[in-house]
C-alpha cells in the first residue's frame, strides 16, 4: 500500500513538474493525450450509452461497498480496529489519488499546453462599455433573425426529436475546422445522460470525460441551449480546456454551422453572457437592448432561469465551490466564474463586425 501510494504520488509530482514546461506539456498533450482521447472516444462510440456515466455509477457503487465493507471489518476486528481503519483509509486515499492523477494526465495538462487563443490569434482584452453594448446588440439582432428558423414546442423546448439534435452534431465543426485546422478531430458522438436530473442538481449542463473521451450531455435542462452545450463539450473533445474558451469556440461553431437550431442556440448562449455583463456595466444600455429581444428568445431565457432556480440549494452551491476549487488546482484562477470571461473573447472577435 505504501509503495503504491509512493509511486502514484511520485507520478503526480512528475506531472506537476511537466506543467512548468510549455514544450513538455505540448508534447504530452499532442502526442499522447489527444491520440488517446481520439482512440478511446472512437471505441466508446460503438455503444449507444455513455460509458462515462457507467464509470461514475460503478465508482459510486464501489464507494458504497467500500464504506460498508469498512464498517463490517471494524465490527469484527476487535482489538485491531485502529489498524483496520488505517489500512482502509490508506486504500481510499490510494483510489482517490489514482483517479486525480489519471485526470491530471488526461486533462489537467491540457490547461498548460498551447491555447486556442494562441493558435487562432484571438486575444481577450479589457473592453469598454460601448464595445460591450455594440456586441450585445449584434447578438440580439442575430438572435432575433435566427428565432423564426428554430421552431419551438413550448418555451425552452425545441420542436422535433432531441436525438436529431445529437445526430446533427457530426458536421457541426466542419466550417470552423476549415478556418482553424488545429480543431480537426475524427467525429465523436455526444452522449445523452440517463441521470441528467442528478447533473442538474449539481449545476452541470454536461461534461467531457477524459478517461473515455466522451462528451456527455444533460438532457433534462432546457433544450433551447442543448445545441450550444453540445458544441461546448465537443470543443473540449478538440482539446479546448478552459471553460470560457470552450464557450467561445462553441458559439463560433454554432454561428458557422449552417444549422438553424445550432445557430439560434449559439446566439442565445452568447446573448445571455453578453447581456449579463452589460446589465452590470450599464443598466440603461442593457434595458434598451433587452426590450428589443424577440418573444421566443425572452421566453427561452425565462424558462432557463426558472429551471435552474429550482436547483438552488446547499448541494448545488457546494458542487459549484468544489468545481471552482478543482479548476483552480490547475491554475484556472476564475474557477467556475470563468464561464463569464467568454464576453471579452466575443467582443474581441465580433466587435469589428
């Protein structure tokens, strides 16, 4: 047990040292991590369900069994309970450390490799209120124009089959890959989550699972943002690690996809982030633009807000805090608030239009 802990700890330390070198991080990410993601993602694509979700279910069941087994051993281990507890605790630490080390190798290093911004030449910068207003207005206009082409069954719910949205993701990045060839990867099918309601309780719309190379989606949350969320997780599949950059790339992919549902969803996501930032910068400018948003988009925004409000609880706040701390362990200083930093990138890219 001690040797195993020492070996895993030494490997994690080595990875932390690698993070200090851009060249070493680039080499491992491009030559080992991304080929692994492509290979395992391709293999997982042969099954219709999320292998990542199965892995999480197995992990939860293992934890329940491990705790139960520990209690049983303690009940039987009279006179040696302290030794039993110590061994079981070491075993738990070994499992947790191994998972974290694997995640660091398969995803954490990506935060230290060459970024999308560096490869694409798009740089976020501080923006003025006028620039923010102009970009917000642009997205409002794009959103209003796209809304009639995205039929709804109800507020927040798109018409048609949800599976069709997943199926359409195969060509989502085609145009953007021509503009930025480094985003090109073999097609990976996003997977709907069976326990999507649990994800909502944890304040997640989806996640990329680096162990299986899968993009996993919450299909319980409002469908109007599902296409944009699929695009976000597929950005992670392409090695875009920071959350704010993945949102930016997702919006670009939706904008250039040629698919009306994806375009509408991408504009909606962009408008929400931009208008939230403008609301804090100038309520008067925000109100002027907000009053011009079409009824369809307004209803979608209200439906989305109402959906997530029902999950506001100590559990969701704890999950958000834990995820923020997790991101910060890889020097993502904004934590979960980094989702809002997409505004600077949007203004930098669309501001001149």
